C-alpha cells in the first residue's frame, strides 16, 4: 500500500510539473511580474486568424492597448499582411511553435528544435525582427522543451490568469475569473482565433480599467 501510494504521488507530481506552466519545475517560466504597481499584460495565442485577429486589433487600436501575440508558424503563410499589421500597430510577437499539434510535447529534441526554428524563421522573414519570446503549446513543459528553450535562447512566457476562453464559457464566467485572479503584474491568456474574441476583449478591458489597472506591453514587465 505504501509503495502504491508513493507511485500515485509521483505520478501526480509529474503531471503537475508538466501541465502547470507555473510549476517552474522543468523550466523557469515568466508568468507574473513581482510588483505593487497595478499593471497587467494582455497576450493572445494560436493566431493569426484572418477573421478574428483583425477585429481584435481594431479593439486594441481604438483603446490604444498594447498586446503580445504568440503565433503558430504554419498560420503565417497567407497572413503575412496581418502579421505586419500586428507589428506596425506596436504589438509584440512570440513563437508558439510551427505545428502546435497535440504531440508537440512528445517530440524528440531534434524534431522540436526544428519545429521552433521553422516558426521563428517564418515570423522573422515577415517581421524583420528577432523573435525571442516563446510560449509552449498548451502550456506544457518537460525536460525536452526546457533543453530546446535553453539551446535557442528563448524567453519562455506563461500566464497567471487563464481565461479558458477556448472552452466557450459565458462572458460573465470569464470576467468573474479574471476579477478573482487579477493582481499587480498579472499576465492574461486569451485566444484571438475564438469567435467574438473582440467582444470579449472589450469587456475585459472595461473590467481592467474599472479595477484601476493599466495595460502595458509585455516587455515592460520583463
């Protein structure tokens, strides 16, 4: 019984270490700035999306809010003008892998390195900027991801507020979740590819303002 209990605890620990981006067990990830200043950063994953990303950019432009977009490499082709718009509007861009498949965390070191380099190359060809920010797909970390990040010299970025917007929660549920977790130095995770992501963003920005927070670009926190 004791051995079985230890095995269960080990399995739970390993799952937590991999699936919680804030665990910092395999890889030290920047998930929140230690500060008393009421600032917050907005980040988007899984773009660019030809339908929703322009709508999100319009909201950000109207309210003069900076953000960071972690883009999937295979989505760059055909959306080059959208990538350039993100940069021209003053936002940041990060590497979110080229393939973003469910199997990404299981890739070999060589395959994972090639995947991230392919995304980096695709983004840099369009932006003419060095891409050094990286967010692992699904927020999963493991020894292989940690080694590739060190080899390629990326700054890994996580979050401390996950909205779960990909699970289609109600607007009220997302706002309540953010309000309960909002702290000075918070990093919020959203997905610009989701339907009505622009409308949700408007509500979130209103909430942030009501709580007395200011949105800053991610590099102001690093």
